[in-house]
């Protein structure tokens, strides 16, 4: 049996070749027929943390219906400030769709989780009228984890999901490049270790593709567990580098770009979304990218135009 790193790199190359159509894949290939019913939001991650208020204003002004917040907002808006933020979001017509849970670090085999921190996040999102929590697995792509370690991770995620569900909220798992869920095999291990009623799947099409998975296949296979989507594109230079040298590609600071400017086959992705008739949230989550001259707000407009071509109503 080849070493785990060698086997994983071979898997990346084989699946990656099947996942993306080269050349014309960087284009949107035109719109598919019919307007999609999905509400579309935007993540504040595209803006510096000290521009949070400006980010909300921009996301609303461009026309997005929801916003994904980062974990720091829980500390920055305690008590009555959370109530003020709730009112501000209502005035801007933004649904607080998701919160990235930075304050509850997970990892395979790690059992000493601070559930009190998560309960604080739950209370915060209940105050705002939120919907989802986002977790990554905290693992490492180059580690061949024991089944027992993944089982502990799954049990912890199930417990977090139960706490959220008891409050009318939902936990979503985000497979992330560089972590256990980077590969299709790793994603399957996490999904198998978690319970559908407690842990749903966040489909980040760019992270999946960068890690070697076929986003369309994941959408169809996991249709019963979909929470919401992260939409963005993947830079061709970074994608190519990861295919040639995974470790070098993992060090690349720039990974993503606006929708339609990278290598993702959005025709295939949109066909899968339509096939499974997913009507939930779509969130543009664009980080580790080069903003255009007009900054993140211009990127939000570029992404809006691309999404409308794909059939979304923003």
C-alpha cells in the first residue's frame, strides 16, 4: 500500500481531472433556463474586520438578501449591542444566514470542547434571528486519522448539532481545503461519522474542487443533507499548482476569485443544483483573493452579475 500522502495526491489528480472541464471551464457558458428560487447572501469575510459596518451596508446596497457573519461578531456585539445589530440587519433587509464558529475549535480525536462557548453563539444567533452555524473539521490533509479519532469528531459535531437543533438552529459542516474533508474520501468519513438530523453539509464549490472533488457529484450524492452553499470560483494558477505539487499549492496565499473568472464548471454545478431541486440559501464567500480597483463592493457586483446569468434572482 502506498504511503497516505502518495495515495491522496494520486486521488486528487484522478478525481480533479474528471471534475473540471479544462479551457472553457473558466466561463459560465451562459444561463440555464428558468429563474431559481434560492435566496442569495454574501459573507463579510471579503472585507477587513474593521470594515464590518461598511460590509453590511455594501452587501445590502448591492441587493443581497442575507449575510454570513464571522465568529468575532459575538465578542464585538455583546448584550444590548446584539439587539442593536439585529435591528440594523432588519433595517438593511439582511437575514443573518450563518455564523462561522471560530470559538469552538474541532479536531479529530479532540474531546475537550467548550460547549459553553457554543451555547453563547446559539444565544447570539437566536437574538439575531439567524439560521445556520458553520464548522470545519479542524483536521489536516496529510494525516491518516484513525477511525476512532474521526468517530470522536463526529460525536462532538452531533452534540453541537443537537444543541443547535434544540434552539431551532442548524449546524452545517464545511469541508475545507487543507483539512480532513479536503478530499472526497475525507468528506465521506466525516459525513459517515455524523447524524443527518444534527449535522448538515455546506457545499463550498471552490474548496471541493481545489481539493479534488467534483462539486456536482457531491451535490447529488449528499442531496438529503444539504444545508446551504458557498459560491465562488477558484484561481487557475492555484488550482494547477495544487495538481502539480499539493504542498506548494497549500501554501498559496491567493486561492479564489469572482464567479466566472476561474476554473470551476458552473454549468455542471448548476445542473446538479437544479436536479436536486435545492431551494435553500446560496452565500457568496470570497476570501484569499485580489479585490478589484473598486474593492470588495465591486467584487460583490461582479458576483451578482455572474449569479444572475446563472439564473439566480438577486
